[in-house]
C-alpha cells in the first residue's frame, strides 16, 4: 500500500499538508531528517505513515506523558496498535507493554527519553524490530533551546545499537543555532533539514498596550466570534479571569497543572467539544491540542520566550481561516517578567538546599532512590521546609535540567488490584480470616481476571455495595496489600517526581557555576527578545517573529497592529524605510525643528517625508523637546 492510500485509509485525508510528503519520502529513503513544521502542521503523520509502510516498530521519544497517552488513544481509534511506557506505571503494566512490543502486533512504542538509558530497555532492544526513531520536541536536545532536557542526549546512544535505522527529529520552534545543534547531537549521518516556513499567513498578530486588560478582553470577546484561549501566568488568575468572563455572559472555564487530571481532562473535553467557548489557562494547557477552529489566542501576561509564544499563538487558526494572536501588556508586566526571570535562577546554595530537603521529604537514604517515582505536592513540600513555592519550583526545574530528577505533570492512573495468592492459598486465607471473607468474595464476583493481572476497580462502587465509604474500602485494600494477599495500586492524580540518580551527599552534588552562568545568560537573551517584540512600534510583528527563527520574508504582513498604523501614512514599505534611514541618524545626533529637518534631510517628496515623520511621532519613535524640536527616541527599537 502506498503512502497516499495509507493516508486515506487510516487518517481519512485525501491530500498531504505542505512538506509532509517530502518528509515521509526522505524517511523511507533511510535518510536522517529534521522536520520543522509550525504548530498545527501535522508533524505526527510524518513518522506514523512511514512506520506503517515499513515492517517493524516505530520508537517515538517524547517528553510529555499526556501527549503520549493522547497519541496512543488517537492511533487506537484508527485501529493501529500503539503502546506507551512512562513513569507511574506498575511493574506488571510495564511487563505487559514490553511483551506487546516484542511478541505482539504493536506498530508504535512511545517512551520518555529517561527510559532510554535504563538496563530494562537496553536489554530488550535486540528483541525490538525498530524501523524508525522519531524524536518529538527535538529542540529539547539542544542546550541553546528554550526547553533543554539532558535526558534527550541519551538518544544518540541508540545509534550504536541501531546503526541502519533512520532518525526523524520533529519540532515546531527552533532558531538556526538550534537546528544545527539538533542534527549534531543526534549524530545525523548527513545534515538534512526540511523546513516549512514559519509564516502563518492567516494569523494576525496584535500587540496592545492596555491599562484595562479585562475591559479590552471583554470587548474583544463580544466583537470576535468563535472559540479561543486566554493565557495567563498564575493559576489564581485563570480562575479569576474565567469567573469575570462568565459573569459577563461569556462561556469560559479555566485550566492549570494544579487541578487533578480528571478535572483537567473534563474541562479540556468541554472546550474541545464546543460546550465551553473560552479556555483561560496557564502554559500547562495546549500541548497536543488540535482544535482547528480556534479564532483567537490572547496573552494577558508576557510569555517567557518567543518560542513558547509562537507555539501558543499558533494554536489559533489551524483550519487556515483568519485568526488573531493578541498580546496585551503594561509597563508593570516587563518588571514582572524580569523579576520572574531572576526567581527562575535561584542562587546555587538555594538549589542545593532544595535538593537536600527533597531527599529528607521522601526519607531517602544517601545512595538510594534511583529510578523511584513519588507523588509530589509542591505546596506541601514548600510549606514543610519554609521555601517560597516559586523558588522551590525553579530550583527543582534546574535540578531537572542537570538530570538529577524529573518532574512530570499529573496524569490520571485508576485504582487497580490483582490477587497475589493462588486459588488454594487464597481459600485458606479466607477460612483463617473470616473478617475479610465476604469482602474478597465480592471482589471475585464483581471483577474478573484478578488472578491474571491488574484490574481496574471502583472504590465508590464497592463502598456502595457495603453501605460504607470509599475511605474504608481503601483501608481494607491497604490491609490486604500489607498481608500480601493482593497488590493494590491506589488512584494517582498528583504530579510525579522521579529520581534519575540515587540521592547524593550534598558535597557530591555537581552544579557547575560556569554552566549556571551560561544558562542564565541564554535565558536573559530570550527575555530581552520578548521585551523587544512587545515594545517594538515600527517593525511588522510577523517579520519580527520570523526573523527570530531565521525565516526571513521580504514583505511585511500588512495586517498586524504595526502594519495597520503604518498603512495610515499611505507610504510603501520602501518609501517608509528610506525616510527612516535618512531621518534617524539626523535626529539621533541633534534636535531639529520641522523646517530644519526638511532642509537637512534633502527629501524630494515633502508630503511623504511629513507623513512618515507624523507616523513616527504618533508611535513614539520621534519625540519633541521643550522647544518643540524633534529628536529620535533612542529608548525605542
């Protein structure tokens, strides 16, 4: 079956999106390939179709559990067997998953990068007939990228075991330096980039200075039709903004990582299905979201970097219809962003203190804990050791970037049990322990397969049958677990923390001051890029974003806030740029009256010159001193 037939049969599309077919053909030819497709460009199909075309199993490496589960669910809907193995799964579930990959019909195995260095994976690798290594979120492998994860560096080690297997690296956001770094770090046999322009011609970028953000947001919602996303920085603000919108007759809900996974899933589905119009969220929302008819994405707070902003804004207009990406700001936001940046890089002594406290929090002995996963409650941890929660979180994220630990978002894992004893031993236990007899009989009658493996159960259903409470059922199951009658896996909804290395003595915790300094400098440059983008008043927004990613285009978009204001000057881009090229050096050197400027500029078309100067004054590029003389505002870019 050719690739077009696969696309039609399994995905129901008659045509590929731009660059998809070229990427697929490159992979089928056995070439290492880096694919840069914008958010919503259909990255997953570029590895799924060649994997279906070839014999064997596609190994997909991705950092987010929620994204893994979403991809596996989507493939299974299409009758394609896929498996995900991630932290938080019990040993039985993991064993079953591995068996499906080695002896079953699985076509896709989703793994987190941390798993690649585990002996369990390395030992099984010869049994896995891998046809392709797909690396999602490939920018995570670069120390110059905005979301560097050291565990991604383990991917290159696979190449010694799978020398003939091609690598397909995928990302939606990468600067030129990161593009080169990804290919080097993944040991590409030959550099090979397939790049779809980052230009989203249907997306209109607006940046607006607003002192009344909520009022402006409400007016925009009433004017603009369709669904949308509103991004804010704090969890508290998600609820406050959503409540404000609902009180003003706008259907809205909110989303952040502090909600349990069941509640997050429910709210996400309500929004996806159109039951709720607006999702107000932190940056925890959006990865893997593919809602085509999002008409607007609004940022009420400044993003941490332009890579994240571009991805989040790019969730609008995936149906190729006109959509808006709006960023509102005020002067306090720039100070807040700079303060947030400083908090994100706590002093090295603070990071070490947090590491020490974490080991004490879980009562881990030095030398133990490697590979262990624990529920993690940031607020409880911070309160317990008197840390500011933001500083504690930033310290943990830095430890994550140093590959000591990893923090995963909360993913729902249902309550599960299996019986450890064989039938005869269980019968003897029931006879000798009559207080458990009725309870065990109920479990055996209600849930089949308990001797074969883990089975999902409902505490509320059991509690209702015994006219009891779920808490009492939990205690009964814990008691049977301690007696080694059953294995009991309680429901999990909290974020998970995994130790990638054993707990070290504090003196052995290696955090290079030079690495710390370099990382902070790179992050500071990203903050500066956000501020420059936000405060710029005479450069097309689209051109600014594309230039950041090294994707230059000639003409300005003509639709963003800057272009619309400049259009009022009735000048072509070339005419305007020529005026600026003449006027800027003159007014940067000295203050001049309008007539003096006209004489010194020596410009033939006085009307055009005055129109351009008027626009530059309106947009604070040119100012007037106390004697009404003009000068260039050097504080504006």
